[in-house]
């Protein structure tokens, strides 16, 4: 069983719903369909930081990692 790492790109793709499974997340990364802050990323181990914008397939699906409220 594979553990999801919340701040890794691979884990975030699954947790955010940008990918429906680990296999889909891996395929998207291999295809070069994933961008972090508008830069294509192929490494599933890429660490994300608060405010990073992750997009799939030319920006049709977008999620922001680790946003927090200051209130």
C-alpha cells in the first residue's frame, strides 16, 4: 500500500481530485500534463509549498496547495 505524502505532487494530485487514482496521477506526470506555477513537472516527488498552483491539461483543471486563512 502506497502512503500519500500531502506535500508531494503525486499525493496532492490524488487528494485534490485532479487525478482519480495513483495510476492516473502517474500517467499525467509521465505525459507532461501537470504544471506547477505554469511550469511542466514530471517528478512525482516534487514538494509543494503553500500557494503553489497545480494545473492539469493546459489549465482546464486547477488547484491551489496549502492555502490558509489569516483570520
